[in-house]
C-alpha cells in the first residue's frame, strides 16, 4: 500500500492532531494489519506505538543536543576490538542508571585517549533516552564560564544551570592547577551536586591526585572526600582509542603508520 491510498480526510485529521509523521509508517502498518487480520485495537496500539517511539527518540536527541553530548559517542558504537581493559560488569551497572536514581557519582580514570570521554558521553546518551537532563562540559570551560559570569553578574544563573540537570558530566578534571577562585567554584559545584544530583567526572589522574590541583587544601579535602565517598570508580587501561574515532575508520581496522 502506498501513502496515496490513505484518504485525504485521514491525512487532514492527522495533521490537525499533529500526528502527520505517522504517515511515514502508516501504509506499512495498514498492510500488515490487513494481512494478519489484526483487531482494530491492536492496530491502533501498533500505529500509536510507532509515533510514541519516534517522539521519544526525538526528545532524547534534543536533550543530547542541549547537553552538548557528542552524537557519535554511544555505547552501541563502542569498538569492542579496542585494546583497553575495564570492568564491563560495572559499566553495565552504570548503564542501568541506578547511580542517577540514588544520586551517586562516577569517576572514569585512565591515561590520555583510552575512551574516558566516549564512555562518559555514552552514559549521557543513555540518560537522555530515559528522560533525564544532561550537561557535558570540560573542566576548563566550566571554570572559565563561572569566572566570566562573576564579571557579568550572572554567576548565580550560571551555577543554577550546572545544578539543575539530572546528570552533570565534567571532563578532564584535575588536569591543571586551579587558582583560589577556581578552587572555590570547584568545591561549590561538588558540594552542591552532592544534593542536587549525579556527576560523571573523567580524569587522567585518580582522585587521590586531585588534592594537589586545588589552591586550598582544606577546601579540597572536603570536596574530594564528599565526592569519592559517594562515587563508583571506572578505571580504563590500555592503548589509545582515539584512532578508532577517525572519519572512515571501521571497527577493528588498524591504523596504518605514517610513511607506509
């Protein structure tokens, strides 16, 4: 059956109800329903189910875009041939998102290029599909935004945005030493997120090394202890994953060395 066989009256009604996208799959569903002599209520459930799935997917995509998630960093796109090791059972547990429901945090620690950001954003996509709000930001950008917000008298607004989301992803934490103001901001975010919701923090350094990056050791100890006592630790070891993200690179395909 082609779309032209759907009556103009039905098309008009679907458009009035803002259901015109159902026309993309409705002809196939009608053909299937007639072939299988499907009861009316089953056909209606099937057709509306298609639309609900489409809208859920569209809403998840909007949440991911607003949260600045990398669209290609999704669990189903992880290259299983990558030469990295981590606790797969723990990753599966994190993908259940029970850590968000219980307001726990996650640290993803590993050397440069092993896939920390990929997995953090992948968990963010899972959260978006489940209806959670997410925001992903690098530590450097986060601290610079808060510093600039003080100059424009928008600091409270900026801070509320960081606290409002269900899941805050902070990338490359502990990479550079922080000045006194940045240390206070980092402490405040960690402290407030403890009550507001979950965080995923990626870092090249373990939490035991974060202390040295704060300007105020006392404030640092309080923040780190609060965070680590409530966090899952996913440690990644192995070779760099970044070469597998090159455009046109297929899963399992080895990169040729330069000069060959």
